[in-house]
């Protein structure tokens, strides 16, 4: 990799409404603290947050993510840190395209802190399996939410506020 000292390190945070059900551990504020701490530990001094609050990981059409990718393609980003692989996304093929093709082609180091993934350390054999599990989780939670809404609707419980 080229010298990245003059490039910015992207600290990417994402939280969907479904993830928020899991409590404060995934909150944007907690992700920012974790990523900032690790950026310092890795020696990254020039950092910028890219945040998508309330966006699903199954869709990559997210404003913070798209802004980050534009900066990657423009050559401004030298590294990307995320809390874990699921924060980048929950679509196995898309995540793989970014981590295996887009980031390396743009000389971007990728680190998923809690998953122990660091592209500078070579391929992580478990990363593809995590990506598959993250996609399955998204499908499972979506199915459960639809089922819950059907039950509530069948029971006469309003699903939204009246207009």
C-alpha cells in the first residue's frame, strides 16, 4: 500500500431501526467512541465520521456510505474503520465486492474492529461467513417484524397513526 499518512481515515457508523432494538451497544455514539479509540491506537490522526443513522444494512444506497465511497474513489481515504462487518452492510455479495475489490483497488485499508478483520493482515477466512450470517440475520429480523405486524393487524391493533 502507498503512504497513507496524507489521507483521511473514514470512521463509518451505521444503525438501522432494527439494530436499535438490540439496545445501546450499537448506538451511533458508542460506535463513534469505539472507532475513535481504535483509530488513535492504530496511529490514524486525520479522521472523518461517515454516519448513516436509521438506514438498513441491506441497502447500500445510504447517504453517509455513498459520500464515503465517493471520497474513496477520489483518492482521499486511506483506511476505513467499522465496528464490525455488519455495520458496513448486511448483503453478502455487496460487502464482498467492497472489501475484496473496491477497497484494494483504491489502496484502502479496511478494519472491522470487533471482528478482528484488517486487510493489512491478509485474508480473514471467517469474514465471508460473517457476511453470510449478517445477511441471514437481516432476512430473519425482517421476517419476524412482518409476522409481528400481521399479528397486530389481525388483532385490530393500529400499525400507524391515522392521517
